[in-house]
């Protein structure tokens, strides 16, 4: 899912509430989706900057159209829901986010507002370390628990993992009956580079960001992994201190440092808006010299009694804001433009840049997306360009510096032939993308097989990009169906070490064999039909008994399916009309891959149509994915949050805050047994 059109302004849609509601609902859905990717999966699809733009747009629209306000909007709650693998712990103090601000004007407005409400307020400005927020609990000076933020009310215990971080104090001098502090677990730039070097040496996937790797590492069940990845911590807030009182935040930071906690050593105490802004800019000036990543500066009211008086909104405290730094920008030169080929034949131009240090790393390439993008910015080989990392992650070209353009440069045009196989390349129906028409394109074949084996599709663990490329280059596979013949080459694969030694090879072969029993929706997904994702594949699996019936489906049958548009239907019909695809499906069938829909018996049974379920807790004998599929097979929807529109909350063992909220709202709560009774 990608960022959509973004613009803000007063009453953007005028008095057209229908259009405003449509965009607001779309933004809420997008933000909820990306919250889940960020907080629960540690696998964001968009940059921090793009996420911030979505949030800014939604806030603006909700402000312009107060009649469309909803307390269940993501702007009114903390992102994140609790994962099941780790023990759940209820927070003594809610773990809250801060209000983000993005301009000097917003910082000054915050300071002026505090000065209007408080008498001579003092502020503390600190670095905002980019990591995973955790809470540490101490009893009589001994660390007894460590908890992730989770949804703000319930987190996950990461106590054993915290013990593997050397900078986390296990014992402190002050033997208070109870002490609770909050900090940020992060990975230094050096440790991140070391982890990626190890991945390169072993052929593993390169990690995108230190923040995501740190967060994912803390959710590992093996503390040894935490130790190996050399995580660190900064403590930035004292939450509870039984037996000792403080008057200010700065006083608590100094005391925490005396107790051995790593705190920001250069926090600034300020009294005016100018001083606050100067402190923010000083941090920004040294940002890229720091040995770890930061994504902003935090401004807090220093006096603790003032904080209590100010209180908080439904989501954020009134006494603090987090200023987010804009992406760093640099000049560099486009040395070349190369064209890559994707699994659906899409040609994507890639700018090869003169290496430049940007946002802490060296940037040497940036995606140019498509011909329209190149033409709109008039990007040419030899151009001097301004580049930035949106969200400090994804390099992008902002604009060309025209006065530095060399003579005799030519506009770049994506070739009308595939650079890999030489087949004609033509614009698709959307008009934006140019695609290779070759049926035997090597580059497409590699990416198709990678997608077929991916978690989203057939979920063949161990068959990643490097393994697929090695197997293809060695001649073991040419298409997805050849995967199912690898068992006969077991000894050769072990000897060559293409997918690991004996254990790795056997594990892969077992995963391949197990994938034969997948329901047909995974197979449909894995075929890589353009514009068809997992949800659309599920719908087809529900309505067609087997692959043969789907292959013979008509336009009228497909267009009648829920949420199927004309473009998708045309793509499906086109896919099944091609001889090479028919041959591939026959090969898969001959290899023993399941071609029947396990939900076909429920065809037409939409007993959950119009019903929205929310899942919470651990469901005995059933994964959440299995429960989700059951609900969707019967026409229902699954949401990640409880609202008055929720039909049922399916509660398992150790259900958390969603159960509490359901009871508060009067939403029906059902057990797994009651849920299964509904299916009889």
C-alpha cells in the first residue's frame, strides 16, 4: 500500500461531506494498516516521512470537518497491538506517544501556549532516539521486568532480552521499593553495519533500518540474538519512584545518571521559544555525527507539577511535543540510468548516482519509478540533482539543478525493448508503466518464482531471492513448477551448498512438500496475476470450487465478485488465456500441488456478510490467520480495533485491552467455542 495524493487546506472538499468522508475513511484505513506494519510486524512499507504526511492530512481534514470526527480514529489512539509470542504485561502507567510537530511555527506555538497557561515555565530539550520504547521496573534496586509499549495499555515482556543489553542496569544503588523508568532500545550505526555485513557474507536479506532491526531483535525469543546484535538503551523518563520525590524532569535525569542509567548527556534547559529552537537546531547540526540514529528532538515542560496540571488529550500529553527533522538534502550527479525488470514485466528506471553521504549512509542509487516521473522532473544522465532520504530511509531525487546541466544532454526515454530479453516493451492500460511483453524473460522469471515462494503466496520458507537466483543459474529451475522437482536433486544441492548444507536443504524440501497442501487462494496469489493480491485470491477461492472452474470463468462471473473492478477482471481473463500460464498450472497440478478450494463448500454462504470481527488474545488450537480466513470465507471482515461498529469481539486466552473496550462499548464478546458454534 502506498502513499496517496496528499494536500491539505481549509475545507478542502468544500461542503461535499461525502467526498471528505471518503478521503478521511481512506486515510484512517491506510494509517491503521501502516501502524500494524510498523508496530507489530517491524516491517514498514512506507517511510516515516510518508507516514507523517498521511497523519498530517488526516488531522487537517478532521479539524476542517469536525462533524466527521471519530474517537476511534488513529489520530486519537496509540498505534500498535500486542503480538502473541511474548508474555503480556499490563502497564502501571499508560505508555503514550507525543504530538509530532514539523515547523518552527508549531514549536513556538507550543512554547507560547505553555507560557500562557503556566507561570514562567521551564523546558527541557532532548534528542529523540529512533528505536523501540520500553519500560523498566525495579524492586529494591533490582531489575524485575521490562515491557514494550504494545498498545499503550498492555505490552510484551522482554525482560530476558533486556538482560542481554550491557547498558541496561540490572542493579542500581538506590533501593527504592519500586521504580519505573522509560527508555528507548536502539542499535548504533556501527552495530547496524556489522549486522548487514554478516547478512551479505551469508547471503541473507539486507536490513533496511537500524530502528526496525532493533525492534525486531527485542521481540526475539532468544536473548543470545540480542547479545550478538549489540543493542543499546537510552533512558528518557522517570515514571514512578516510590520513596523519593522530585520537582522537575531535569532533576530526575541527573538522578538517573547517578544511578547508572544512560541518559541524554547534553539535554538543554530552556526558558524562551528562541532558546528552545536554538537547542533543536544545535541537535540537528550534529545529527549525522552521532553514533546512532535520531529522528527529532523532544521538548518537555520541566516542572512535574505543571505536567500534572496540564494533563493530556485522549492520545498525547499537553506538556510535550516531538519536533521531527526534515530530510537532509544533498547535491550529486546522475552518472547513469539503468532499467530493471520486475516480475510482471514492469520496467523501472534506476538512477546511478555519484556516491554521496546522506542521512548517515552513502547513497549511490535512487528509483525513478516510471517514464512520467522522469519526464516531469526532466532527469537526464549527467544532471546535477538534489537528493534526500524520505524518512531517512528511501533515497529520492527532488529536483534537477538546471544551471549545472552539461551541454548536449538528452532527455531519457525508457527503451521500447526489454533490456534483459529484447522483447518489445509497451505501455500498459494505466498509461504510467511500460512492460516487457516477453514470455520467457529471465528477469521476470526470477522475480515470479521469488514471489511464488514468498510468505504472501505459497510461503515456502528458505526459498528467498538468493536461493532462487542460484537455483536458476545452476539450471535446476526455470519456473515455479520446477520447485517441486528439486527433491530428486537433493544430493547435488547438498554437495553444492546452494540452499545450505544437509539440514538447510532438507528443511527447504520439507517446506516445498508442505506447500502442496496450501489452499488454492495461496496458489492463485503465487501465480502473480497482475492486480490480484491475497484478498482478491481469497474471494475467488470462495466462489470457484477448483482451479479449472476459475480458469473457465467468464467476465460476467468475475465482475460480479465483491470489489472486483474491470481492470482486475481483464487482467485475470488475460492471464488464463495465455498458453504459457495454462502450461504452468498443468505442471503444478502434475507435481501434486492442490488445485481445489477448501472453502468451496461455503460458496454462497455469506452468513457473516456485513459483520465485523475483532480478534484478541490467544485462540486455543487456532492461529489468528486461520480465524481470519474463516471469517472472510463466510463474508465477514476482520478489524484491528474495537469501535461501536464492531459486530463481535472474538476473545481467546489472556485477552487484552480490546476486551475491556468491547465491554465498555457493549460490543458482544464471544469465545472460540461460541464462534465455532456460529459456523455449524
